[in-house]
C-alpha cells in the first residue's frame, strides 16, 4: 500500500534510512524534489555506489511496488512495453475451432474467408491476450509504483528516444487496441554507469543526481548499519583500507557492496584487526579481477597502514 508523500527532506532521510539506505543530503533533496515536481531522476555514477539500491529503498520507503526494466544492448520496445501471448491465442483458436468453421461456412474463395476472419481480429488482439512488460505494467498498475530503468546507457539510442516519449506522456499506444494512459504516474528512477553519453533531451526531462563513492565517515556508517556485530575500530579500518585500494590503478574498484561483503567475511574469520596477510588472504572477496588482486597484493603493507 502506498504511503503518504514525503513532507520534508528530513522525512526523506528518515524513511530511506529506515529502509536500509543511508542517503546523503543531496540524495534526500533530489528525491524530495522529484516527488514535488513529479519528475524522473537520472542517477549516474560508478558501478556499485548504490544507484539501483536507491530505487529499491524508495520503493520500501513509499510503499510503492517496484517494477524493474533491466536495459541491455538490443533491447526493443516489445521487451519493454508488451508482447502478444501467441501460445494463448493459439490455444483459444483450437478451443473455438468449431465456431471458426461456422464463421467460414458458405465462403466461396480464400479472399472471402480471409475477409470474414479479419472481422474477428479484435477478438484475438485484445487485452485478454496482451502480456504487459515492465513499462506498460507500471502504467497499468492499480496502485502507484516505482519504475526502475536500470543501466539505460546500455540500451541503444533508438530505445532511449522511444522511452523518452513514453516518460513525457506516460501513455503507450497499442495499434490493435488503442492508447493506454497511466492509471497512476510512476515514480521513475533511471540509472547509468556512463557506458555511453545520454541524450540532452533525456537529461532535460530528468533531475540529475551523481552518486560517487561515499566519504570515509559515511561509508563507516553504512558498514556499521549493514554489518551487525562489527566493532567501530574494525569498521573504520575496513573502510580506510578499501578507500586506499580504490586509489590503485584497477580494472574495477571495489563497490560499497564489496566493502560490506569483505567486512562480513572478516567477521566470519573472527578478525579483530587487519594485517597485510589477512588482506592478502581475503582480497578475492574485495576484488574481482586477478590482475587487480595481484596489484593489491604487491602493496598490501602500504594498504594496511597502522
């Protein structure tokens, strides 16, 4: 059930925190303004800084169901909007075969038969056989939703242009049926890892939010909130080390999620403090590429400073 709208920025901070997401003041302000201005939010930043998690937390904080569209190269309108349930259409055709025979009775040639069948097309191209995909599902939902368009930068520019039109009107036209307008305008979050430059037209229609890796203080707070049982000193040491690791020339820097995984791993190992050896033995939790692991191993002593 959808909860009451946000009344203030501190309320946004409180409700997102209660959903397990610790927002910066900038994030809370953007979420508040997006609701008041009824605008989508385009969230950019490095992989793993909490862009997708913001949409998940917003869903929890507002009581709105989350509808997720995962973008990828080659994504087309049918996968985002709707498809026809051809198997169901075929099944119904078999079930009403006798009725079809009656419809065709008395026809003298193929053209006449096609004309008669054509008159019944609307029966098989109706909402009964329409399979909504994420965008249409969000528009037709009986209650307000959060629509997450994840990694929009991975989709082709043509799809971006199509999505722009949908987000402008919050309406979708199905040629065989007509136009569907949103029963409730969804709260829209788009995320991008900057795999390609997005159009100015899309950016104009959205509030822009850039999420970077958190400050040391905020990341420590995240670790202590998300990893029950970890001590203050170990949490601080974990974050200090991770932030030094991010300063290396890596193929992929560790995300916040990987910081949390590493902190949990250290607890499982009953670690009370960090050492170069312990870092070396657990780098595979923190880093995902062998070249990155080797580079960090070579500097383990410098990374774990007293």
